[in-house]
C-alpha cells in the first residue's frame, strides 16, 4: 500500500467536537476512528466524521501543518472546514489524494 501523508480533521457532528490528526494512510486511519479501534479522544467523544483533509508530499510537512492547525482558534478551523466542505459531509468515501495534495504550508494563519 502506497503512503500519502495527510492532515485531517474529524468532527462528532456539524460544528461539533473537532479532532486534528496526521497519518500516512488517511482512508485506513479514518476507518480505525469509525470502528473505535483507536482508543482515546475520538472514540470517547464519538468524533468519526472526516470533514477536512489535505495531503502533503512528505510526512514532515504534514506534521508541521498538523501542529499549526492544532494551535489555531476553533473559529479558524471551522472557517477552513467550511471553505472546503460547507455542508460538513463525511468525506471518507471521497478521499482524493491528487485533488488535495499541497506542496507547502499556506501562510493563511500561523
């Protein structure tokens, strides 16, 4: 299986509890969250809907972006989610590596 580093945000519902994570296999990782096989925050709070994600060229970039987003205010995260996914649909079955591949960290917020 090919690895595609990704940063992602899960939600419990529309504008509900948010979780930001990083992985090298987004589809599988979200399956783990949905099935409750990853104990911790997401299983405790029912945070299972993939509402935002972007892929990176290398894992170091994805980790840097995850840390950046985790430091943001909640309102900034919601704004970013709604730019890509205004209806807060679960994007798990629509994951597209090529459509979301980012080469560098945007200077939007730091």
